[in-house]
C-alpha cells in the first residue's frame, strides 16, 4: 500500500483501508436504506435498471435543421432512446442567423434556429410520445421552449403528456459558459416563468436542468460542483414558491446535469452523498410530502474536461469508465462526450462509438442485473458520507455570505472557481496531477490526419435563405402585435410564456423576441474578476 497521504481532488483524505468499523462509526444505517426509499442513497427507484435501464441521450445538433434531423434519425435507428439538442451560438445568445454578429457562427457548434419552422423541420416524423427531448438552451430558453411546445401541438401531441427537459439554468451561464443575455435578476425571473408555466400546463415536462456539469467543467472541484448546483436549485425553488406554487407541485420535475471525470470512486461517492443530501434538503427545509419531490433526477456522463487532444483514442477508454461510474451511481439518463470532442464537433463515427459504449454496458456487462451493486461497501459508504458533509459545509459557506444570486451577480462564485481551475491546471503542468498521454506516458506522436466534422458554408447560406422566406411569407402585422404584447407583459412583470408562445406561432424570430425583451429588461454587463 501507499504509505503517503492520499487525497481526492475534493480535498478529502483517503485511508489505506476501510473496515466494518469505519462504516458503523461514520454511516447511520438509516442513511444507507434501500433503493426507492428515503433518503434514496441507493437510488430513487426500487428496482432501478432491472425495471427500466437508463436513457441514452447523446448530445447532437449542427448546421441546419435538415442536417440535424438526419443525425437524429440516425441515432434513433441505432438505438438511442432520447435526444439532446445542441444549438449554435447565435441561437444560444438570442441572435438570428442574419444578424451581423452571427457571421461565421451559423450552425457551427450546434443547430441554427430562427423560427418555429426550424423546429417543424428537425422534429418531423419523430414520435415525441416515445422519444424524450432535451433542449440544451439557457439565455434564450423561453423562446426555444415555446417553439418546442408550439411545434408539438401543431404535430398533434398533447403537451399535458409531453416529456422532456429544458436546460434553462441561467445562473450557471454566468458562472461557466457565458451565453447570458439579460441581467441576473431578470434572467432568474424568466427561468421561473418557465417553471411556473410548465407546472400548470405541461406537468410531465422538466422545465429546468440545474447544471453542476458546466460548473465542474469551468474548474470547480467535485464538492463545489454539487454545492453550487444545489444552491442554484434552491434559488429557483425559492422564487417559484413566491408565486404561490407548492413544493410538491413542481419539485418532482426539477432535474440535474452532472459531470464525470477524475477519480473513479470519488465520483460515485459524490453522487451517492449528494442524492441523500438533496432528499434531506427538500424534505426537511421545504417540507415536501411527496417522495418524488425529493428525488435527485439526473443526467450524468463523461465530461469534456476529462478528455485530451493528446492521444485522443485514450478518450474512448476514459469514456467507458465514465459510463460505468454513471451507471454505478444510479443515473436516470446517460450521455458521453465522444473521443474527438477535445478538438471538433463529434463525427458520425465518434458518436457511434460513444453510443455503442453505453449499449455494451447495458447489454453485455450485467449492469442491470442487480440494484446498486456497491451498496454496503465500507469504502464507498464511508466516503459518500464524507462527500455529503463536505458539500453541506460548502453550501453553508455560500449561504453565510447571503444570496447566491447576488454572489453570482458580483462575480464571487466565478472568482472562487477560477482560482480552483488555476490550481488544477498548474498541478497538471507541474506533473502533480497525472494525465496519461499529457504529462506521463508521453510518446512521439506520429504525423497523422485527424478527421474533423465538416462545416459547410453553403448550409449557413441556406439557413439565411429560409429565414428570408419566412419573413416574407408570414403576417408581419401579427408579429408586431405579438412583440408589443411581450414588451407589455415584461413591463407588467407578468409570466412571459403565454405571449412568447403566441409570438413563435406567428413565426416571430428568436432575435426579434429577444430584442423585445431587451427593451424592457436591458442586457447583462460582465464583471471582471480574478
């Protein structure tokens, strides 16, 4: 055994041996419990994968809606059970494809969407009663969710039965990605508009997926990832409760998106401890009566931060381990970054390898045979409690400073994560944090051709032509009326979902609706920190 002290990235010290005494001393028997029973340490469902395997939901979307439609059909044909839509940067930031600021970015890192017609194209012939859809959109989420619901109704689906998820976690955008549009308070208000509307009109839909994933990818350690995500989720809950909605009317539809890379056992303990902590928060702090309100419903898969440009085939191996971690942690949905994502949008071949990785895990490795196979492990159970306590302490530190919304607006959370990211990168460069193929087991790379996903400029031009056609054929007077109604509702502090839905039905564009909201809410100006 290693006689030197060993620490996880979270800062927790690891003993060289764990025994029954560690378990009895550190973990109350009630905290382990049984799958499907509070506090859900061993999983939120009684039979877990014996009854229903995790959903496979690969992130996909590029170019035009026509191209993305073809990729979706390919993924479904090859066994994918859920869709996860990527949008290009103009769409994410509320710009139309014909905006001068969108030049060169139309369809580059995701699908370009301008009007409802684009959603009608991409989801044509896809059974939304059988395939759930995740929309990875935040700053302009209210427009894209409205388009999704309007499209579903137009295609004859009952939105009361519609299942799916909108990422719609704007606070993490201020921390980790940067596709914000409006100031922080107004941005939170829009998130809650969507939660409130869905609680009343689309009760099976998940209106927000709180993303510890992007916080971790920005440099946070695993404890910070979970603590900040939970603080953000509580901020959304608190604002929703102010609207007279009870916790049991919406909490069961909250979901989370978490990251996996790093130490195998640290990740598993992170999820087990967090699942228990979240259940206690919802039951003890918010007095939820429904067990489903206490579930930590999550998508968890390989994080891009764990992948490397160096020796990229190693990422196939890393992703297989990430998938195993996710399954052993009791995820409801799994997605894996493809091995080439360190340098390009996934090629079709790379996406297929990730898909097959998850399918091999499901159908060949026996992962569905028994529920929570690591339950009762001296090591895992002890460290799950250690992780729970560490996350709880980090949350207490945040809440002691006041409101996390205010701390994000002031850049304090961003500063803490930036410092953590700097320390980790410094550790990699100095060789203290081992990364195979990067700072150890390095070899002289052979000159080779790397396959990049192609970007077709002509497809961007086609998107512009389609947008021009829509603008010429729609009722522009009706569009103007709808945009005026959005501005009026924003000024009156009303829920914007109904007026935005009417606007998208009139084929108002993402940019037009966003600009109408900007007139009332203004725009966010990023603070400089670190």
